[in-house]
C-alpha cells in the first residue's frame, strides 16, 4: 500500500527552513532601513508561527501516529480505534494552525499593499480583499470549532446526543476554494501599478518576480483543493489519506510566509550583492542629511492631478512609508508625469512621501 511519509518530510524539511530564513531577512531588512517595523511585520511573524505550529502537528503525527501510512502500520500500543481517534484530533489541530498560518500571511501582504498603494486605483480592491480575508479567517475558525457540538465528538464517537452537521469534505473544499480565489486576486493586484512605474526593465522584472512568487502559493493551494475533493470523511485510513494533503498544505503555509517577505528583502540583497541589477544609482540626488547618497531609482508612476493635490502622495510617493521611519526630517524627491523633478523638505510629517516600493531609493542605516 502507498506510503506518503517522504512527501510530508520533504515538504516540511525544504520549505520551513526557507520560510524561517525569509522572515529573518525581512526583519533584518527593516532594521537596515529607517522604516522600523509595522503591522505587516507583526502579521508576518504570527503567520510564521502558524506555519511552524502546522509543521509541528504534521511531524508529531508523522513520527508518533503513522501519518502517510496505513492504519495497520500505526503505533503498536494503540488499537485501530485509538489510532483513528488520534488522527482526527491531529486533523482538527492541523485545521486550526493552517488557518492562522494562511490568514496572517494574507494580512501581512494586504497590509503591505495598503501602505504602498493606498492612493492608487487599487485601494478599493485592497479594502475589499482585506474584508474577504478577515471574513474567511473568522468563518473558518468558527466552522473548525463548531463542525461538531461538542467539538470532541469529531474524534470521540461515543459521545451521546452530539451533533456533527458539517461534512468534513465539504468544509475542506469550500474553505480552500475560497482562499484560493482570494490568493489569486491578491497575486494580480500589484501588477498594474508596478507596470506603470518608471523603472529600468531589469528592475521592473525583478520587482514583478518578487510578487509573482505568490504563484507557487496558488499552485500549492490548488493541489490542496484537489486533495480536499478526494477526501472521504468516513474513511478508516485517515492517516494515509491525509499524508498528501498535509504535505501540500504544509508547503503552502511556508511558501505564503516567504511570499509575504520577499518584496521587502532588497536592502539585505543590496548589502550582500552590491552592484547587482537590483541596485540603482542616481548621482544627481543626495539626501538632506547626506545619508541617501547611495542613490536609487525613483519609482514614479504617472501622477494624476488628484494625487498631486494630496501634496505629492501619488502611488509611488506613498511607498516610502516602508523605508522612512516616523518623526525624521525628510528630503522628498518624486517625478511627475512630464518627467520634471521636484524636491520637498518637510520635517513635520510623521511619515515621508514614497520614493520606493521595495527598498529602491531607500535610506539605510550604516
């Protein structure tokens, strides 16, 4: 009979360390700049802990209760009924931790989008997707914990008068399908704005590639969706059938953490690989305090009159909130659609206008 233990081991062993590295580099990148930490970083950390918890559930199941193997190959000190009971408990715990890992990675990405695109044409789609993501999180948590009343009846079939009115296969499929759709919409959101930015082709490709890493998350989600369709809630081989499901879902949660962190890693890459195509040079601009002499490409899109009436807070101007910390005198530089460069010095604004979306033209602390 099939054995999926290798699938689970490889899935966790490869993607979880990468997620940890991406998160650490993300936090270092924010430290290297004057931006400091924001809500999106908090959400990313929570999402990572959700992914770690999901991996822990999978490994406990794998090492002690026969995940990915037939029930007959489970722990010899347990009866088949006890093995099935443990499998259902771990399935429930996996659903809880999966929900937190996926949802908070979504929150991290959407909060990041809002910081840099809140004055653009995609601000309303960002708000709509944020509402959908929060709604998905709340509804999934409720369904996970109310699928049986009491919830212990999910794994303890001896409880009398218990009500289990939600079919697990329907629950898995509907919630995963919903979040796959949300993921795909989140993935496509920044493409239009990035395409409008005045960047060299190489840098534009690099920025788009960072966002398009989310394609891997969507692909993993689709495989999880396929496994949800195949799930039999009445199976006696739960540990075996959940092997592939947990392998793909584990990869998905870890890749979601990576996807939420990649767009913020440029300051670290610039330090590690100076002179790469991710690094831009502009000798014509120096910061007021003299610590912006590394130069950078101004991520300028065609600002409309409405944006300029906001004091220069166009789509690209807002992005520097990610790189400039609160309460610091700023030297603002941005380009309007005719290519004219205008400089502003404003020491009273809590956050600077945006000069960079992902660290381009950012100020770094030596």
